[in-house]
């Protein structure tokens, strides 16, 4: 106890509990449950409870802790005392790094006496650092559900088959190379997920898993599969995509309950006819019908490389020394030449929403894509890997250029980039070559000209405006240094509109930079064109000003009196020894620095309008979008068939990367909690070339049976980008300047709906349903009815992806052939009744929706579950829950 008391004092050293006084540890104990992974100092709370209320803690049956907690190792020593424990979650992923990626937990082993937990039926060790499965786990006699995904397991123990009661096992995203023969002794196993490992061979004993209904072996290195898989008579779904299969046994066609066989992205040149004729087989991405390459064939030919087409939802693939081409569902392409990887390598990828906190755009940069993260980070390839990234075409192609930008771990750097437009789709693609993997995005920047300046001097001019030159005389530097030049043209119309003064004129903006902090040894001569309408013949030198701006464009100083100006008929020439922004102005104004600062700020602003539209078929579905002014009419025209709503808001101005919020007011609120919801408001980040759009469901606490609800959506400014001018930042602070616009919204009076009457409907009588469990959230009968309203004609595809057989789908369609609504309801509730006892049924519903192309419904289900989980966590903290037997059993398999 003394050691534990000392460890409790380490709380501040771990960086926890610094945001304010924590809730008393005793309030976390709710009957026989402890959900401590929702607290950053959960282990400290557990140790405190174990010290002060040990008699109650040892009776706990359900425990959740974060393995990102720095006191985890000490907490593990106390867990074997919880003899009544039924469910234990020790997951990582509760903390994120500075780039938003989930961090693995610190768990590497378990104490030897952990095997004394005789009642434990559910164990989740996902997102940790396990390299071997702790031997104590196979001594847990009651274990039914085991999750060890996202670890570093290389093998499983030979006596793994001792877990005779195991029904669910997930080891996805590990490094498993083989399986023990004893795996065939898991006679009660129903779900086995070994996806995204390094398996090259399966033991014949896998065919002894007679109760297995779903087997996922995707993303491995399998060349073949054993014929014994044909013994899995209960199997419904078999996932084999993204392997190296060259053959599959024809006996798979005889599996009586099989409703999905995924063979995509393998090396199959032929498939048995019995399998190929099955309607639920997926074979895209295989070289079907192609001949075997001859040994004398040109090995450098890229046409014979393996091609992988990854569907939506996949997050990894395997690259071997033979190389391959990879096409992602989002349109990103990769080319790994032969020899790029010396050994088989698992590549993980994800598309991230850009966050201005770490995606730092430079002045006048425009973001054209989402962020692509490729792992392992920092991996060095033997040959360059080629990447093609789709992007949105920029509005000003002449003065801007498109580049791929990558993060090195400390800063963003631009890669040498080639761009092209696809002939058929007209989509733009940026191409680059890399030897490492990290984060990548596509930006449009000011055209950059650069050169190496030797001691002998040189000349650098702008490709945007060849009249702009920089002349480096001999002796200007001792050591060669790199110099970059960028130019921003500014039209006379822009200057006049911003300054409201027809007498103000300005040259293009010139930005110079170098890779040395030392000034040049001799003055560098700069040639700028005179402002429009001004020549050496009519020049009034008292009205001409040379302005020097700092790197951020915050201050502009008139340096006319500090330099020697020379004039020709068309140009002004002057000399400087250090680099930054330079601007030539012609005006009668005396204090030109303030005017230039205002113009520079406005050149970085975008004029935008806000759009709020409601779907015609479902007014509770609301589309919110921030659109640049010139795109408003095309966007409205594209949406007018499916949506209706008020006129767009008045024009407002925003910076690239600026945050704003949307708030539903006056009787209308967001239908469910979302990760992007802050204090009841939806968070957006404005990027001029991205969609800036969200579509959500709303609700109202007002009774709509008797009347419609007339509410509104208001938009408010949020966090200001770091790089905007100080004055502009100051103007965006304070309660009077946060509001941007308000648009009306109306929810019509309610008509009778399916979920208002649980009595027989359309000839059906629906029994009460609670899919899932209290801790992960329930899906109720009302939720299913709400989902049914949005399914539509996709019901057959969804049903097949849910695991219903073709015979069941055909029977449902025939029995309800006159009514689509009846077909949808019959399909959903047939599945629900068949899977009501399945602890993983809700996640399978979400996966089925995604695979059917219904991401909207998948998002809705995930939001319902998340809301239920949050409400449950809040309730057990306040009250403690009455444990019911039905909940107990289902919560075991969270």
C-alpha cells in the first residue's frame, strides 16, 4: 500500500489531472462496473479505489482501462485480485500524437497470475505493443471473446487451442507469419479475423472450425488455401482479398451457407467454373485470362506487375520485392518498382482531414487535396516509389503552380511534381517520386523560380513576369547559396477596388528568399516594371515608392530614401543586400505603408457565401456549405433537384484555413453528438478549393405533431489561422465580430411515421429488439425503423452484405413484391432476429452499409452507438446501473 500511495503522487509527473480538480474516485464505481478509460488518469483512480474501497473493487465484473496511462504497469499487479471479473478492456488508442494519429498503448505483457481470473469471458488488448501473446491467456478457462488487433504479434502459442470456449478472436493488423495446428481445436469459434498480417500458409486444421461463420484472411501473403476450408459448413463470409493467391479450391463452391467470397486483388489467372458462376464472388484486380510470363520476358515490363484495386474501407496492402501497382478507391495510385522493397512490407494508409494546427500553409498557398498518411513512417525504399494524387484544379493556373508537399517530421517540404489531366475524366493528378513515407498533400503555391548563386554571380528572372529580374554581380558571395523568387501579379482593378482610389497603382509583388542567414557581400540589383500607366517619360518621382515588407507581410516600410533608384522607359532598378517582399507603388498618398498592408491582407481573403439546404424527401437532413462567391450559382444548380432552402447568405470574407462554426437555433438542434461538434456547434475549416460541406440530421424538442418548427442556422467565426495579419486577427476577436450570417430553416409538421407505432405495420408485427449492449450502445426497434426509411432500392445489396443468403433475399422480394417498404422491413428485421444474440452484430451492420455504398447510413448508426455509449458513461458516473441478466451476457462481448 505504501508503494501504491507513492505512485499516486506521480500523477502530476505523468501530466494528468492538470486541467482542474478531478472527480472523486469513488464516484467512478457503479455497482459492479468500472469504466475508467474515459479519464486521462484512470489508473490513478483505480489505485486509489483499490486502496480505499478494496472490498467493493474486488467484486467488480466489468473493467475498462486505457493502456496509454503511465501507471498501467502498477495497476496490472492488482488485477488478479478481481476474482469476479468477467470483462476486461486494456486498449490503447486513447491518446493521439500531434498529427491526430492514435498512439498504441504501453502494454507488452501481463502478470503470470492473470490466468487466475476464472470468470473472465471478454478480454480486449487491442492497440498495444504485444510481440507475443502472454502465456497466462491460454489458462483463462471461461474466455469467449479475445481481441488483440493492432499489436506486433509474430506467432501464437502452440497451446492456443486450450481456449476451448472461444467464440470470437480478432488479431488483425499484427505480424503473424503462421498459425499453430491447435487452432483447429477451437470448436466453438464463430468469428476469426486474421486480416492484415504476414501469413504465408494455413494449417489444414483450420478446416476443423465447424462453427465458424466468418473468416477474414485478407491482406496477408497467402499463395494458396487448404482444401479443408470446404469443411466449414457454417461459413457465411470468407474474405481472401489482397493476398498472393494463384489458385483456390473448387470445393469452396459447395459451402451451403456461403453468401460472400472476396477474392479481389490476388494473382489468380484462372478460377474454377463452379466458383466463377456464384453471384456473390468478387474477383476484381486479378489477371484473369492472362498467360504466365515466359522466363525470357522483359523483367522491366511494368505491364506484368501485380495490380491491386483496394475497395473503400480497406486501409492496407502488402508490397513484395516483385513490386506492384496499387489503386485506392479515392483515386490515388502507387507504383512500387521491382526491388523497391527488399522484403514483404505491409503498407498502411489513411486519408485525413487537414487540420490547420499542423498543416501550415504559406502565404498565398491554396490547399487542393486531403492529407494522405502512409506508414510505416520514415521507411526507406531501395528505389523511388511513384505516387499519383488527384487534386482540385486551381483557379489561377498562370501565377500558381501545383506541388506535392510532404512532412519530414519537423517541417513541410515541396517535392518535384509533374501534373497532368486525365483524358476521359478530365481530373487533375499530381505525380511525385519518394524514397520515404510520411504525410502528403497537394497545394497550389506562387510559381517559384530558383537558382544557385556562385561567387561569379548570375541572373535570375521570373517565369510569370520576365520583366522582373535579379542580377547577382561577381563577388556577391563566397559560398554558393540557393535563391528563390516568387511573383504575385496585382491588377490595377484590384488596387482600385480595395483602395477606392483611382490614383493608386502598384507593380507585381516580388518575394525573394535564400538558404543563408548571411547578407550578400555586394548589393544585388532588382528590376521591377513600373506600375501600369506609368512610364519613364511621364514619371513623377515624388509619387513613386519602394516598399519593403517583412516575411509575414505585417509591416511595410517605405525605403525609397534608403536606396538609389534608376529608371528606364519601362522599369525601376534598385539595389539591396537582404531579401524579403518588395513592392513598387505610384500614388499621391504620403503614408503608403498602411495602404499596402491593407491591400496585401485583402489579396489573401476569399469572398464566400453560406448555403443551408434541406433534402426534399427528408427535411431533417440538412446540408451546410461554405462556397466561394463565384461558385454559388453552379453549386445551387447542381443541388436544386434534391434540395430546397433559403437564398444564400450575404457575402463574407475568410482566410484560407480559417475555422468557423454552424449553430442550430430557435428550437432546432443537432440530432446526435458528433466528434466535430463543439459546445453544440459544428466545426468547419474553410479551404477555398475543397467542399467545406457537411450533411447532418437535425431534430427538435418541440412537439411537431401539431405545428411546424421555424428555426435558424447561424454561422460564427472560430480560431484564426496563425499566419494572418495581426490587425485582421484583432478584428476577428470579441463577441461583436464572431457572428457571420444567419439563415432560416423549417421542420414541417410531422406525419405518422413507422417508428411512432410499434403495432403491426404493413402486415408485420415487430418484436422488441435491443441489438448490441449497454456499454457500446443499443440499436432499438425504433432505430431500425428509422434506418429502413433511408435504405431504398439498395436493400438487396445490403441484405447480402449482412449475410442473408440469396435464397432468403429472393423469398423476401417475392413475398413482398408489390411493396418496396415491406421488402426493406422484412430484410432488416429478419437479419436482426437472426443476429440478436451476436455481440458484434452492430459493427457488422455498419460494415455492410459501407460495403453497399451507403456511408450515410453507416455514419448514422455509428453516431447512434456513440451517443448511447456517452449516455451510458454519464449515467454510471452519476447513478450506477441496475445490472440485468440480459445486459450482462451481451456486455461480456463488447
